[in-house]
C-alpha cells in the first residue's frame, strides 16, 4: 500500500496532548466519493482544534489514527494553486458537515483528499504561507465580525484573549475594516504587539473607554463576564470557542436589560472564505504569523501552540 508522511492523533491525552501526537507513515488518501480529488499540500497551519483533537474532544477512539489539520493551500491534480475550504458534507453527523480531521483525514500530510467543490483559487498576491492561515481561524473571525457581529459604521469591537489565532485575525480584520478595536491579553508583550496592529490593548477585565457594539469571544468562562459588562446596549457577543472553559456564568439581567445578543458561530461559508481571500488580497491585509515551521519538524509547531505563548498563527511549510 502506498504511504506518505503525516502527523496524526494516535491516542488521546487530556492533560498532555503532545503525548498523543505521532508523526509517521499513513496510507495515501482515498476518495469516499467520485467528486473528490487529491491535493498536494504546500502549506498548512495549526489551530487550537488540533490540540482539542489530541485531548479527545470531538473524536472517538474508533476514529484513531486520525490525520490532524484543518487548513491547507496546495496544488490540485491540474496543477492549479488552491486554498482548501475545510468544511465537508458529512452524512450522519448531526451538523450535516464536519471539518477536515474530524471525520475525514486532515491536512498535516503530504497529500489530502477533499471534494472538488472545496477548492478555491489562491488569489494573486497572497503567498501559500499567508493563505494557509485563512480557512479556519481567519474565516471564523471574518464571520464573527461581519455576518454574525454585523459590525457597522462607527462601531467598536472588543476581542478577548488577543494572542490567539482567531483573536489576532479579529484584531487585524477589525482594524482593516476601519473599526475601533480593543483587545485584552494576559501578557504585556502581546499587548504591545496588539497596539502595533492598530488596536487599543488592555489587561483582562480592565474597564474600556467605551462600551462596544461587538465582542469576539473565544476564551469563554475566564472572560465572559467582562464581555457582558463591556457590551453597549443592543451589542452582539459572538462566541466561537471556549479555550478557558465552556461553562461561563451569565448575568441574565444584563442580557435582557441591555438587549444583548449572544450568538454562537462555527467556521464560515465558502462564499465568506471567497470574500475573505479577496479582502486580504485587495486591502493588503496579511495574517499575523507567529512562526513558520518545516513539515519535518511539525512536533515543534504543536509544542509552540500548546505553550500558549503564540501570537498569531503557527504555519507549516510542506515544501521545506
Ligand atoms: N468554532 C469555530 O469555528 C472555531 C474556529 C477556530 C477556533 N475555534 C476555537 O476558538 C478558540 C481559540 O482558537 P485559536 O486557534 O485562536 O487558539 P489559540 O491560537 O491557541 O489561542 C487561544 C488564546 O486564548 C487565550 N486564553 C487561553 N487561556 C486563557 C485564560 N485562561 N484566560 C484568558 N485568555 C486565555 C490566550 O490569549 P492571551 O494569551 O492573549 O491571553 C490564547 O492566545 C479555541 O477554543 C478553538 O477551538 C473555534
């Protein structure tokens, strides 16, 4: 059986996800349907999702070994440079879809199989490294700000836990959309870098100079009360993650008195990814990249993400 190199979950470890990661040989991709194609991966990027998978969140033991990775840019069978939209129709899943690495093998491999319709052209001016950051974290942030958050003219945004992949995307996109952006981080050096991106950086829990119209929440229990307190009347609090705990205490009086909307969201549509790619190419917005790691040293990339020290995206170069 032909084989390729891949990084995959071979077990689960809730406390030490790195111990559940294996880098080794896996069979070449197969096509569950006729309309699937194999893409040669050029660049991919890590998401917190990959650590959740290693902890056993969202995967079951009978799905192991599972190749990890949601994001990739690569070359299709006709030689076109393509960005992979990672949400795949999945009969049997209650959502009707799944993200690559949940039911179908992910992108941390030499090659990955996806439905043909999940391939979008890589726009001129965007490198494979930059575009590999966009399909999960940046797409999520784009939808949080636009479709879900409905951020309008003259409105302001608060981003919690601003060092993360989704959070740095929300800061950079919010600034590029011309909004007043506030962002919290626990670390002074990250707050400094947030300021360099054009946002006002604050310590977690700090009082903002104004109440905001949109809150970008990926932290969860640790920051949710501050998100509620910082929200202006009619504000939208958009939640796409709960890195620091999913059981937040919610002051319902504040929710109804201020007429707040708490909105859950996950990933985005292919049209939203197309809009995001065009926006980044046209407005010269580039992802915040923490570091680029060669595919042969992907374990280092996982260790970096797991350390919590990242500022932006950890990207894998599959050509190095
Ligand atoms: N629903 C979706 O479609 C979707 C898509 C992408 C991500 N997500 C979810 O969104 C979350 C973030 O993902 P990511 O890839 O951006 O993760 P990441 O890059 O690992 O970032 C996580 C950030 O959370 C903050 N944080 C962690 N623990 C905290 C605590 N105790 N108190 C305050 N802040 C804390 C940190 O910010 P500071 O260090 O700056 O304080 C950290 O940088 C994850 O839970 C992920 O599963 C969901």
